[in-house]
């Protein structure tokens, strides 16, 4: 069966590849697939902490949490009552019971989220979210459709202003990863609290051997995360920014649901619209997209 429901999760299977999605947060917690160097192995490509709460009591520490409508602490007047990274990652999404595509090429499902009494208590704007997860032989794609369901015809328009981001925890040897191409981009360094402005990235390949929490703006939209023996490429649409995060031991030990040494086993590379706010008028839909692809051959920068 290409799509199977097990209690509060969905498992999508396509050939030797599979992915597991919790209805809670629509969080993908696992993506396994072979690559051309290991054609018979289904290798885990995402990191999920063994201490992650999977009972809906808090956002899942790992996989691909969906960040909406605010990134980090709320900064927009419409978001002020929300917690860090918004409500999408800790709300229960719905599935209509169908596989959208199930053919030789891919399997795909749609999950949806609409205002619930718990959300409306803290967030007054009308919206409809559809999250499309698509699995192919070597790729995992996620699309977030955000609709402004306001029917107001008033002027100024009842716009929906939001941020959105895919918080990818990519399984990788953190001390050996390089992320490209970010050289020349402006970024906000959340670790260096002594500096308030934007820095310019000087490195051809960005590493996370020191605690890193960098928000790059107006980024190219296509990235490679590589390490000796492996790599993942990320291609995006409508997500102009990208965040690179790894807390390393000093900050990682303070994260209650992070497994011991977990920061050594992942790097977060998170495409999003997070510097400023995306804006859509009543009735309009915005779609943010990413495709994660396995890199089959050695592709390291000579630095
Ligand atoms: O995306 C990076 C970041 O915003 C970091 O600042 C770090 O706090 C991380 O997300 C995890 O946030 P969380 O709320 O899941 O603990």
C-alpha cells in the first residue's frame, strides 16, 4: 500500500523509499531512501531526536517541522499571542484519506489545517493551509499552500501577513558538513548577540563546527549540503531566505528534548520566507515549495 495510516501517522512508500508523517504538526519525522552508491539500502536522511515528544505535548524535535505564521519569537502585531515558530508545528492536521498521486513516479498526500478554537484564541486571521508531501525514488518534496480566506472587500484589504519555513533537520556528520552557495549573502547572526546589523558571508562553504544560527536573506533558493560520502540538495520556490542552525554542545545541552550528542548528527538547513513578511490579499493563495534530493556522487568543494 503506498499510503498507510498507523494511528496518528501516515507512512508513504514508493519502491525502496518511505517517509513517515505525524498528523501533529504535519511533521515528517523520517525519510528513508537508497542512493546510487547504496542501491539496496534504505538510508535515513532526516534526524529526529530520540528524546522528541511524539505524543502531541510539544513540537517534535527533528524531521521537518512546518513553521507558520511566525519564525522565531513573534514580531508582527497579528502574531503577538503566538509562541516561537507559530502554531502549524503543534496543531493536528487533517488528511482526506486519499493518495493524490500513486503512479510509477511518485506518491503524494495532502494534509490541511484550518482555524481551530485553540488557534483562534491566539490568532484571529482567517486562513487555510494545505501541505503536500510527495515522495519519489530519491526525492522528498513539500509544498505549503497558504490561502487568505477572508471575504472582506474593505479597503485597505484584509491581508494575511506571515512568515513560513521548512525546518529541515538533515541527518549528517555536523562537523564535516559544508553548505553552499551562501558566499556574498547578507545574514543575521543570532549567535553573535553583540552585533545587531547584518554580516556578509565570506565562506565559499559554510560549516557549523561552531554554534551557528544564521538567517541568510535573499538567498539563491538552491543549496547543497555535502559531507564526505554523502549529500542532499535543496531546491526551493518562493522561499527567499534560508536559515542554517546547529547549536553544538554548549547550546545543544540546554535543549531538553535533544538527545545526548544529537547536535553531532544533523544540520538544520531551513528555506523560508522569514526576513519581513509575505502578504496575500483576500482570496489569494501563496505556495512555498522545496525538493530535497539525494546527491549520488562525491561533490565536495576544494576549499
Ligand atoms: O531555525 C533556527 C531556530 O530558530 C534557532 O534559533 C533555534 O532556536 C531553533 O530554531 C529551534 O527552535 P525550537 O523552538 O524548535 O527550539
